[in-house]
C-alpha cells in the first residue's frame, strides 16, 4: 500500500522591513509627512533603476511644487551609507532630471554612529541623517491612523508598555484584512524596540495569540517570542541556583567563624543578590564580627557577634 504524498509545508514569506515601513509612511498621513516634506505631498513615486541588480529607493516623494524628497530607512550603522546615498542621488537625477533632498531615517536600536558625509579631495557630498527617536511620539500615538501609531512607537519616548497596549487595542478594533495587515506590520516594528516575548505576552492578554500563531508571516515571530521567554526563564533559574548555592556556602562559613547565626543574618542570606554574597565573602576574610560581613538591620542594632575562640584544652 502506497503512502499518500504529503503536501509540502508552506514557507513563511520573508518580511521586508523596508517595504513595511514604506507602506506605513505612505499611509500615516500629515502628522508624519510634515516632518519630512516642506510643501505637501503630491504623489509617491515607485522607481526601479536599471542595473544588473534591482535597486529601488525606499520612498521617493514628489512634493506639490515638483521637488523630490528621498527617504531611506536604515536599521543599523553602515559606514558606506553616504556612498549608497550618493549612488541613489545620481540615479534619481538621471531618471527624473531633478535633484532630490535625501534623508536617511535611522530606526535601529543602538546609538546612531554612522556619518552622512563624504569628504574626499575632489568629492564633497552630504545627506540628512535623522534618528527617528529625535521625533516626538505624542502626535503620532494620538493620531486616528493606526500606521501613525505604529511609527510613533519608534519615536522618542514612544516605546512604552502603555503605548504597546494602546496600539494593540487599536488593532483589535479593526476587522478583516485591515486588522491582519496592521497586526503583521505592528509585530515587525515593535520587534525593533521590545523583545518578542514582551509583545507576545501583551498580544495574548488582548486575545490576539491565535491570530499571531496562525498567521503564516507572524508564526516565526510567535515562536521566537516563546523561545525568548523560555531562554529568559532558564537564565532566571540558573541565577536563582547560583544565588542559593552562594548563600548556603556563605552561611556555613559564617557559622564556622561566628557560631549560630541570628535571624536577621539568615533573612539577609535568603534575599541577597549573588553580587552581594560575593562581596560579603571577601569581607569575611578580614572581619572580626558578623556585622562587618553582613549589613545589620537599621532598627535596633543587634548585639555584636564576635568570632568564637577555639578550644585549646579539655573542659574542667
């Protein structure tokens, strides 16, 4: 009997973060556009440049007076960024006959460190470099457009737990494809600022766990979020194990040197961090009293516990 052929499992489509941000910026509306364009948006131009490799500017905006603004989204520091912008500058001019104003929008987690300038003996070039965290999140978070809310999370003081919940609630009010697309975009953008585990936890509390888990695009995000949670749990478990072991060793050392320990000392050993236990072990080497090793309670100073004298002869 021949076994039925199994259908190949569908692969999750690769998420292009630049494409997602392009869609969000186009749909976010005037609260965002005013930051980048001077005279209002006439249209968004989708231009591919002929080459042996396909090159497409992330977002090319035509303003009402015909001026062009080119936005390029960058998630990491790239030492070659101004050279890439110079290449786009030449290609845009060749295809449109217009000189673009170029803005690199940095959306990464780390500190912005790359340069926007080329300074060679016979070549000077500079583009605008903008860390999105320099923008105020408040008007975008308060917008009625979910796309503006999502971008606002990347801006200054936007990546808070309260805003994460607020955007999830706004997505829950949507329906159909609009809701699915917004959730997909939101999961990707939120991942630039918070751990997947945090996003999954909040989404689960909002009743969105099944939608994320069954979404072909977001299923990998769901698995990564849970993997982060398990990894964090293992790390916490290892930390607790090191703390318990260190506390037990120090307790035995203290009892050997000072005898039976008072309740306040036992309580301290149970709650002290690993680093505090290590520091106490070093103080124990030269301490003459228990209070020189462990911090004594502030209310009611305990009677000092001195080191026990060793027994040198038989008791009479």
